C-alpha cells in the first residue's frame, strides 16, 4: 500500500513538472506540450501586437521584444519545454533581443543556434533560430518583475508611441534637426515656411 502511495505521489510530481498544454505564440500553429514555440518571425509577430516603430531607440526596441516574449514565456510555458525563437538577421534589434530571451530562459551552454534564409517576394534575407530547454522560468519571472518596477511596460509603450509620432527615438534629447530656411518647398509656398 505504501509503495502504491509513493508511486502515485511520484507520478503526480512528474505531471506537475511537465507542461499541461501546448504553447505557441501564433494562435493557429500546431504544436505539442513539449514545445514553447515563438517562431517563425518572433519579433515581427510581437511587433504586430504592440507598436514597435523603426524610429524607436535600439534599447527600447530590444527591451520591448524581450519583455513581450518574456511575458508569453513566463505565463504560458514551463520548465522542460523546448523554447524556439526565430529572427531576421537583417534587423539589428532581433539578435540581441532574442539572445537575451534565450539566455534568460535557458542555460547558456544548452542554446543551439542555426542560420537559414527566407524570402518575401523578391527579397531574400538571412534568418536565425535559437533552441534550448527552458530551465530558468522562475529567474526570468523575477527579472521581468524587477524591470517592471523600474520601468513599467506602459511607460515603454508610451516612449514607443512617441517615437512613432516624432519619427525619432523618444529618449533623444536636444533640438530638432536644423531646418534649411533658404530652401523652397511645398510647405514654404502653402504655409509660409517653417523658419518663422
């Protein structure tokens, strides 16, 4: 009887370690409970959920991708699942953001990287993918909580929106670019110029 109780306790412990459900960033993607799948095009998909403009500072773009991916991973995934993140080699913020996501989720020595190519119409570009077994979920949650206390996600979203409106990073200080007051443009003809 005692052995049966120990066996049932052991099976319950294993079931609690294994993820209860499949986790895929893309709602319609088929996967199974062994995988925490954020591919393909992880940052492109995240950027379709929250505005992350090209004009934003590199730091804000990387931070936004790490936090959005981190929120998904810490809420939907489990230790023991295979993490998959995928990025575009031509986008400067992709590699540092996804490296940080992988390093925050997994042991660095376990991260496997592969390179590839994709095309979008006539445009061909390099891609990369990181795969690793999630082992640091609690540490990642704690890290996100600390970052949130220092810089709330809503503040980050505000900076991103401001950079989209202004066409330059929101944290840029100083005067706007110099205007050429001698140049005749449509604005000078219609509105009387920008150098009043």
